């Protein structure tokens, strides 16, 4: 993807990110009969931390964001959302490669979870993540640095 850049989320209104999250998640949540826009919005806002959030821009246009949390024994990719119009263009893979490079340098695995039945599951598998376990709603993944 051309002109992709990442910036800190300092000063951005978290409501903008919550709305982006709701729209990015809509197809997957509708597919499993769990789409509740207010719940999806509030769940994000309740745990929002600007310090852990990075904005993804294509040129000067905000196309997504991710939330990365450094924990003692792993890096947790809490959220990564790309607007539907920009999915499939390489932005998500580029961001994930950067995160994996950071994890490799730190000698830590990356963990994340994805909604069961979401196309994100195939994406994470294609990026080298392995499903460790599943529950009624989510799949839990790990990527180990080599």
C-alpha cells in the first residue's frame, strides 16, 4: 500500500475510532447474529488508551487504527481495524509485519483474539499466527518470533 503511515493517537477523539471499529466489525458480527453497535462502541471506549493506540493513514486519510499493549511476557494486539474500502490492499499485512518485527526484536510472542467466523481468522493464519484455543465467541492466536 502506498503512502501508508502510522501516527500516535494523541488528541484524536476516541468516538471517531469507536465508529470506525463498529463499521469494520459490522459484517462479522452480523454474520454471527451479534451486531449491537452501541455495545461495540462502548466496549472500545471503556478500555481506550491513547498511549497504546496508533492511527493508520493512507496519505492524509485515516483508514484504520490498532491498539498494541506491551505485557511482561508478550505483546497483545488488542485491536486492528481497517475501513472496509481499504481492506485487501495490504495495509493490515504491513502493520502486522511491523508488529511482528517489533516482537522479534523484543524476543516476545504476539497474542490476539478474533471473532469466530470472521474473515480475520484466515488473515491471521496467513500471517503465521496459530490458533491456541477457541471458546463460544472467539479464537485466540499466538505468533512466536523465530
